[in-house]
C-alpha cells in the first residue's frame, strides 16, 4: 500500500521552505490543524520523524531531507504531467503564476485579470511578489511562469525571453525631520556616508543578490519590500531613493523632502519575461495583452501608499494626481 501521497509531499515541502506549520498553512490556504494532521499521519505511516520542533519553528530531520530530496522530483513530475494533460485537452495551462517586483501592485492588473477569466479554460491564476533579482530567479527556478514587471536586466546565461514594458523613475527623499533635509547644496558621498540608508532586501535565493545605491561600509537598514522602505523613510529612520510615483504625493503633502544628489539613480527599465521555448494559451494571452496595453503606469499608481497621519503632521487634504511613467513601444 502506498503510504506517501503527493499532497503529503507538497505539505512537507511547503513546511520545509517556510520554516513553520503556520506559514505553510497560509501558503496552502489551509488551517494549521490540517497541516499538523497531514504531517503526523505521514510520520506515523512511515515510522520516522520528519521534523524537529523548536517551538513554532521546525527543521527537517535527516529522514525528512531524504524524503524531500526525491519527493521534489515527484512533485515536479506530477505538476508537469498535469500541465501536459491539460494542454493536450484544451491548450490552457492548469495553473499560471505571474511574478511582479515589490515596487509594483498586482491590483494594477485587475482589468487584465477579469479579461483573462472571461476567456481562460479553468486556468488557476496565482500572483507572487519578489524583489530585485529574486523576481528573475523565480522565473528561472520555475516558481512563476511569467513576469509582468521585473526590474533591471535579467541574469546572464539566458533561458528566458524579455521585452521592456516601460521605465520607472526615482527620487532621493528624506523625512522633513532628517538631518539631510536641512542641507541646501547637492548631497555627495561625504554627507550620505554619515547617515543610515534604507534598502530593500533582494529576495533571491540562489543567484547573486543585488544591492542598489549603497556606499561601501554604509550603515544600512534592510527591509523586506518597497512598502516598508517607504514607511521607514517617512518615519525618518533613513534615506534612499523611492519610485517617483510612490514619493511624489508624499513630497507634495510635506511628508517627504526631495533632495538633489551628486549621483542620482537612473531610470529603471521593467520587463515582462517568460522561459524560452515554452508555450501555452495562458502564456500567449498574457504576452499579447501586455504588449497591447503595457501595465506599468497603472501598477505603479495602484501601489502609491495611502497617506497615513504621522505624529505632529496633519493628513493631506487631497491626494495629488498620478505621476507619469514612460512606456516603451
């Protein structure tokens, strides 16, 4: 009798990647008790412990690592088989995953998603966010099928096809209370080196992590995403570049101060991309959709943070208009 199911393997794999039962439950859209039962039943059937428990945190045992070493091949093979069967029957992928950079809002794709569901043949759609090189890695590592906004040039080595969607501009900003706000002249390395930068962590797992705009030896506060970077800079915890579409409303509301710097950050090209040689109705649909209506401007506009009052500051009376984003044809 077969004691290992694909669902149990998927559960163990998710726990191992996320580090806890509760985090795995969130990713799999299940309650923690279901995750715990699945693992306990599998351990009982196999007669081995798969995880060592350290409070809420868990790590694989040697037996668990051996199970996943081959089990991940089975999961991938099963996923590929499901996709092939689906494509033979209808030409549509069973599941289609879209990745976007953390500076962009998937909500900007809402009209595209509605249009997709009107024509897709029961394809399950999934949206994930990554940061910097992690967005490209998610495509090469097959965690996503399509990138609808990846920042910067892709990694060397190929394996993917990319087309530019447009460019994102940046401004250097600090909170009004920050010491740099009072300096009148253009800021150079001397002034910047004396203060803390706020930087988004690259979500890359295997590729070389990317750092942006940091000086050697710079005191740096590293945060998980662009939203947190924005919040911390508004709070006066450090300086840095923000997408202009994010920063401009806060500058006009007096919550951030734009400063001239000797080394401004150049515009960043964002790309859509997919793995070379792959095909499918969903992939073709999204490629053609974004070629016809590049989504960058609306994805940036949707990600402009909602102004929240800070101590000592009154909320803005009105929200300024959207910032122009250059689209590439």
